[in-house]
């Protein structure tokens, strides 16, 4: 019967005697576990940030753009040919399944002025549902009313970047700005959404769609719009809505079976799923790369334990001579390897968490910790200790007592 308690005591005493060697043996495990924790925390944080940014642009949104015009055989790009109208948007709202809200829009870059300040920004002609579709919130003031749109009112809602550039610390509500040569009264400001890649979502001005059509942008095709946004009720419904929208628009535009669409539909749900999948794959790849250092750490444990077996050959011989069995010797060295790996795992987890928090504080990178990677790292460190410690332990248990006692 193996005396586990006494064997554990002997193993721990052996580690205490060689503190420096024990610390160096655990170092590989510490680095490996810490690296895994850091990589997964950064990966999860990046995933959360990307998801948050995508949701800030509106989730489950279908973007319908008008066709591409051609000049001299050269395509001018989607949205350059006026094939979409407000009536198309109304038809989508009434007939497409799974659609919660529809928002026809027109947009262009314009110069905005207040006093002696001016700023080049994006001006969007919108209807009220656009704020819901794109997840914009009113910070101060009010949104557009139906009367604003029916009367082509010269009122505007501005983003925080535009407010800062034109007004500084002055309250913008009620002030009059000029967009081109047209005066607009500021009736609302938007809650800041921040940047999405190179696009500043706060560098924007909203005006009623009818005002944009009649007084700012102008159009040779009354009622035409450059884009229509449709918000689906869920990811699953977005595919159904996309199919319905295509059928509705093809029917309204009198397109034959062999004719190509004179519009383009982009599904943000598909983009969101691809981005999530990409981030998750990248996180797993980084964790895999970091886990290689765990294997390296395990090899270090095995090497040090082999050296330890060689140095303590005479000790092993004495133990066997006074009655220790091969299983006792094997267990002793396995315990030593396991304890080194577990200590390294604990220190690695603590180090990984602390370094991750420091990285987050210094770079403003979101850090997300989950319990599973921590448990997994600790478990793997234990398995590394047992796995790589077994061969030295097995080798020690096979020593001949007489040869071991004679070893110099």
C-alpha cells in the first residue's frame, strides 16, 4: 500500500531544498498559462468591441442601394442611378415579411456653417424611422415629426462631432446653421456613437427627407432616394425579408426574368456573423499559439526532472534499500512534477489577469475574462505536469537499488 501522505511530504521537501531549480522549472508553465489567459482575454475583448460597433450601426439591417449608372461604358458605382423611390420604401414596409421599420434616405457631403465656423460633413435626408433602424438616440431636443417631413421644414439634428466643431461649448439647440446656402434650425443633438473604423458616426447632420429632396440636394426624379434601409426583427427573419424585398422591387420595377436587378441588397446580419466567426477563429488561433509555450514549459519540467533523477540517484537507492517500492519512487517524482506545474499554473493565471488589465488600462483595449479559459489553463498545466513528469518518474522507479547506491 502506497503511503501517499509521507510520499507527498518527501516530494515537497525535495522541492523546498532546490527552490531556484523549482522556480525555473515552473517558469515555462507560468509563461504558457499567462500567455493563454492574455490572448483569450484580448480576443474576447476584441470580439465584444466589434460586436458593439456593429450593433451601434444598427443590427439586422438590410441596405438597398439603387443601380449603377454608366457614362461612356464606365460604371459609376452602385447608388449612382435613381432607381429607388419613397414609394418603393412604402411597398416594402407594407408587404415584406419580418420587416420592423423602413427608412428611405438621401445623403451627400456638404459644408455646414455657424457664425465664422464651418465644417465639411455628411448630410442625410431621413424620415423618423431612420433613427431606430440605425440605433441613434436623441441626446437633447427632439426628433423630426410628420409635420416636419410633410412641410419640408428647415430643421436639423446634429451629431456630437458637428456640434463640437461648430458650437464648441455653446448649447446648439435653437441655433441656426447654414447647410450650403440654406438656413436650418437645430432642434436636436445625438448621443455619441464613436467611430466605426475610418467612419465617424457622429460627424453627421440629419434633415427631413422632403427638405433634402426639395431644398438641399435637388433631383430630376421627384420622390427618388439613393438608399432604403429595412430593419428585420431578427437574424433569421432578415433572410426572409431580403427575399421578399427582392421580389417586391423586381415586380415594381417591371424587371423580366432574364433582367438583372437595378438595385443591390446588403444584409448586415451576414456581415455580423462573418465578423464574429473571424474574431472567434483569430482568438482560437492566438490561444493555440500561446499554448505552444505550455508544451515548451512541459518539456522544461521533464528535462529538470530527469536532471533531478540523475542527481538524486543515491537518495533513490537509499529509499529503495529501506523498503520503498518502485511505485513509491514513481509517485514521489510525479507529485513533484505536478506540484511544480500547479504552482506555475496558479502564478500564470494571476500574472495573465494582471498583465491583461494593464494592457487594457494602457491601450483602452476592452478586456473580457471568462471562467472557462482560466479553468482550462489550470487543468492543462496539471496535465502537463503529469504528462511530462511521468517519464522521469518511471525512469527513477526502474533504478536498481545496488547500482543506485554505488552511483557517484
